[in-house]
C-alpha cells in the first residue's frame, strides 16, 4: 500500500505559488500535435492550472486529482467550462485502456513507486501506442 499526502490544505495558496492558469499561448504550443477537441487526461490536476487552460482552447479535458480541496478549487476556477473532475490517484486510474488522446501530468510522475505506477496507468489510457511527451521542461 502506498501512503499519500492529501494536498487539500495547499489549495488556497497553490495558485499563488504556481500560477493560476497556464497562459493560452503555452497551452496552444503544448497541444499542436493534437486534433481540435481531443480528449486530454490531466493526472494530478491540482487546482486546474492546466485543465482549465486546455478546456478554454477547446479540448475535452478530464481532471483527475485525489485531494478534495484541490478539486473544489478546480471546479470554482472552471466556472461554466465542462471539465469532469474525478477524485482518483494517478496510480489507479478509474478508466479502461485507450480512452484519451493525450495525458498530461506535470507533478505526479516521479521516480517513486507511485510515480512509476502513475506513468504506467497514464500510458494505458492513451488511444495511441506511440505517445509523445515533454518532460523535464517548465512551461509558463
């Protein structure tokens, strides 16, 4: 069993530390290889910094986040945008394989046991067998 930390208490200050939204031009640059309206899973979505940005430019985003406080902040930030928010851990995604065109995980995929499981689950969620990713870079 993997012990995890509930980051709900960080929700009120998360956007101050990390930025409230990914800028539209950065979101657009990160999605150039996707078709308009493609489904993107945001694993470890936090307060929606990436989810809301991708939804604003027309993508079908599903936010996955285990911390209830973070999900509440994401829902408030999303406003009228339709972003399904699912309380789940990245290492145990509640989906069948091949349901997404892309998976983004800016924080949860690390070299820890949970991170490796998160990456494996994310890859199984992709519709393609040739996923692309950008890792180790900081955007926005």
